[in-house]
């Protein structure tokens, strides 16, 4: 344990922290997974369910997740149980929505809270997932691609870009960069990096982020603020700033004390603390606020949404039917060089560059080589593809991007491999061998 941090916590003399240091030093973090509701996945019968997330399951021990094809298929996500509460929060805030929503996850990598929110949104809602760090955005893209929800856009950059667009979003998630005190039980870097100055520095950045995001939120919309830290400076004091300086309204959430969730410290506002000495999960602070309606202005004024060009001459002659896209998504297609994108129809209005596009294939001459993303996307109708079911060893060989040989009766050409009767990825079967089409940067090395 970082002695500076231990002295800091003891010096607060705050009853809510009694037992915290002992928990961080002597107890092991719990292991939990959340199942993909978009793909109709559920915890098994008899599972140890996370109280605030029916899709979440506690595991007795940590398996080698990297060697489980179901993880790579996007059937579940490994996530701290505390963070799974975002699904419940989003479901509560959007329960009365009469239309699809435009949603922003402003600090999204690696995608756990993004996917939790997606599963709770009204049908047809669009998720814009942004990440500031170029080093982290790759993991976000992979995780969202494998989760499979096609009405998702991934951006990389500063939150100031959203301020300049004006009030676009109905709901904004701000899981802001923080001092990481809540991760000390599972992340040695969080322990080593802590100094008394760190929360001060983080709080300044947090104010800047929420001020940017507030300008992008529609009147009547909600902002969900969260951190994985314990101190008041980054939690209750930032919430007070959002309410007192930005004019937000505090919103009560359906989180019951019987679950071990604690209220905020020295604040009149609704906010909730997940603390590892009080419940089965890591540290988390979460609060929701509402942007008041402006007198004389509509809460929502729809405008013409972007529609892709359906008359792209370069598409003529391509066998788009070979990609087996589910027509229910109302997709059009666009070419960017050799890359073919599906552009699903949406019912929310966003700037054109934020419209969801899913990479579907690479054009080789007049042939289409399906992209790895297509295998996991809900755009795909697997029934329309040539398929071969594989066992665990072959599934892992595929995920390692190794050369493969399919059974002699397997169809030639592009074949969709399945594992557990779920899409795993594409190969091009030449007979004597099958070229592996799995994404190079996604391959497992173990």
C-alpha cells in the first residue's frame, strides 16, 4: 500500500472509509463477466448474479479468458461488477423514451461501460464512443466491433470537439480520467502513481471535460458522471460544480442500500459510492444529472438525418448479396478506396462524420473479401453464408491467425467459421488450405 495514500485516508477521519485500507491490502478483487444482451446471451442457470445487473455473473475464479473463443465472439465482456451498474442507470434514465436516442460515451476505452449502456438503450439508438488516447482507441474499436451493435461510431480526440457542435446528444456518459484509487486492489500502477497532488490535477481536467460535454447535451437530457476513485475532490465536489455552476438538476437512481451501495459524503445531491469493503466490486462513484429545459424552446427538435449516397456507380457489378446483410437494418453501401462500408439507416440526427459505418469487405477486382468485423456484427445474417462448425482447438488456431485446413467436404471460397454455432470469423477455403481472414491486430499470441 502507498504510505502517502494510507496517511491521507486515515487523516480524513471519515467513517465511510473505515475498513477501506484493510480491504485494499488484504482482499482479492472479485471476477465478473457481463453477457451480451444484443446477441441474446444470458448468465447460465444457477449463476451468482450481480445484484444491480441481471446480465452480470460473479465467477469463483479467474479463468484464462484469452483462450475462450466466446470472449472473442463478443458473447460476454470481462468487467468489474461495480461498473456494470451503468446498464441499470441508463435503463432507468431512458425508460420513458419514445424514440431512439443519440448517446455519447465521452471517455469510452476500453468499452466496458459503452457496451453496458448499449444493451440498455431504446431500440435504434446511436452510440458515439470517443477516446482521447490514441494508444487506447484500438482496444475500443475491437471490443465494440465484437459486441456487434452496428449503430456505433468510434472517435478519437479531445472532448472540446463536442462543445463546438452544440446540443446534439440526449444522453452523455462521462467516466472521466481520475486518480484511480478504486483500482488499487487490482492495479499496482494505481498504487504507485498516487500522490496528494494527483487528485487535484485530475479534478481540474474533470471540470474541463464536463464543461465541454454540457454544451453538447440537449435540454432535458442526462449526463452520467462517474469515476473509479474515492476522494471527494473528484467526486462530490465535481458533482457540486456541475449542479451549482452549470445549472444541472440532481437525479435519484434506483440503487438500493441493501446492495451495499453507499450515499455520497457530505452532499445534499444524489450520488452513489461502490466501495470494496462494503460490496463485491471495486471502487466506483456514479451520479446522474439532468439539463433543465429552456423556457420557450423545445426539448427535442429533429432535423434531417444524414442519408448515404445510394447511387454510387462504383458499387455496380459487386455481389453485395454475398455478404448476407440483414435487410432489417436498411443499409446502404459506400466505398472508401478498396474498403466497403455498410451504412445503416438511423432515426437520430447527427453530423455526417458521426454517422455509423461498419466495414464490411475489401474489394479485390470484382470480388468481395469480407472484413473480420462483419462476422461479429448484428448486420450479418449467418444463415446466408457457407458455414463450417469448428471445435476448440481449431477455434484457437483461427484466433491465433494460423493456417488452417477444413474438412474435404467444406465448400470452396469464403466460409464463415462458427464455434458453438455462433460466428467466429472468415476463411477463404482453397481446398488444400484455408487462408485465415482474422484481423492481424486481434490475433492472440498465447
